């Protein structure tokens, strides 16, 4: 189940909720009890390295010599 980040506009607390995607836009009460909250945009971390080495020359039309 996806997790969504929210921030309370009254106390400034940031909190997470797990809920179905169909309920992503539903209101979320602050853990302290405030009702004025806003959903935050989540970021996705992308990084690391490729699991397979990049091909080195050869193969393909122009890399294999068929374009001469």
C-alpha cells in the first residue's frame, strides 16, 4: 500500500499515512487532531548503477561494419 506525506497547516507537523491510491486525495487529520492538512508531493530517489555493463562496440548495423 502506498505511503503519502501530509503536513498540518496549524502546527507544522509532517506525517505519513498508508492508504489505497483511490483514497490518496482524501482529507487526512493531523495526529494531534487538527483538520487543516495538505498532502505533500513525494519524491522518488533514482540512482545507483546499472546491473549489466554497457555494450562495447560491435553489433548493430553501423557498429558491425555493414554500413561500409
